[in-house]
């Protein structure tokens, strides 16, 4: 019995585990299995995300965004800075698996001081990736700056990923623009928050202001959790002192605009 025949006799969960353990398999192999198993076809999009090179510095921290979206079951997610769409596709896939929710992806898709050398015109690439994974219903692209998008913002926000203008003024502006729309237990996630740590000094830039701004939030009493991977990913609860979890709590947390 050849390998493909043995694979097809496995349960859906065994098939998924086999693919996750063999990262050298190509999309062509994965597609061939999809045609021969209805259960596997439903799992295929998640597996294919792993085999797509988005040319992103987000690295494996995309799983953090995916996991938060799966756990929180958000109605509205926002990202500022999309490039080729890695973070958007992982959040969009989570929303698809949740059976509801929308990601609004904000990016001018033109040259900025924070593009890499291959990311000036990324709109067509992002659209291709969204179609590739069937996420048109989950992801809405706004080809705008964050200031343009915020000028007529209509939605409460459950989760926002900020990865756009990395200057101190830029990241602070994005925080201030969208903070008023965060829901009670909304979460803000920032990328590139660890550039001031020694491990990243050789690649750091003098105009990188994200770590400075996150340190100010921490000192001002906002709960900040930082994962020191993929240039730093930090989760912030946008309430000074954190959200009270007991009616007996003597303090009153407040969102600061």
C-alpha cells in the first residue's frame, strides 16, 4: 500500500496531524488530498496558510492573532498595516471558523517609510491571498491611511492590531484615533515592540518609536504583556489598572482617551 493510500485511510484528525508534521509537503500535495476527502477539504485552508510565504516579519506570532480571534469571537476586528495580508488572513481564517465576524484591514498600499523594499504596491497581492483562502466575506480592505479611516469610523472594535506607522508620533496617533471605539474587554495588539532590546539593536532604526510608546503605556498603568519573539508582540488592555474582575474591587478602572 503506497503512502497516499495509507494516508487516506486515516481519520480526519490523523490526516491533519500528519500534514502538520511534514512541512516539506507542497500545496500540490495538499490539494490532491483535498479532492479525495471531504473532511480533509474542510481542514485544508488552515494547513495551506502554513505553506504560504507572506514575506512578513510577523513570523509565528500570526498564531497569536488567530488564537485571540478564535477565543474572543469578535464581531469587529481592525488592523492597521496589512502589506501582503498575513495577519489579515490568519485573523480572517479564525473568523471564518467562528462562523461570524469581520476584519477591517486598513493600509494605503503605497510607499511609506515603513515598507520593506518589496512592499510598496501590495494591494493586488493581498487581494490574491484573500481569494486564495476564500476569505472575501471575512476581510474588508480599506485602502486608506489610519487617519482617513478613523475620520468616519462607524463600529465598536473588539480587537485591533496596530502595525502601521512605527514612529512614536504615528503609533501614538493610531492608539488615540481608535481607542474610543474599543469595547469593554477589547484588546489592542502591537507589533515591533521589542526593538529597543539588545537582541534587535543591530537592525534598529533611530525613528522606531513603538517600544517607547509601549513603555509609556506600561508606566501609565495599562496592562501590557510582551512576547519577545518576531521583533516583539505586545497585548494591551486599554484600561488603566486593568478591568475590575470583582464587584468588591475598591478601585474603578477607566479608559483614558
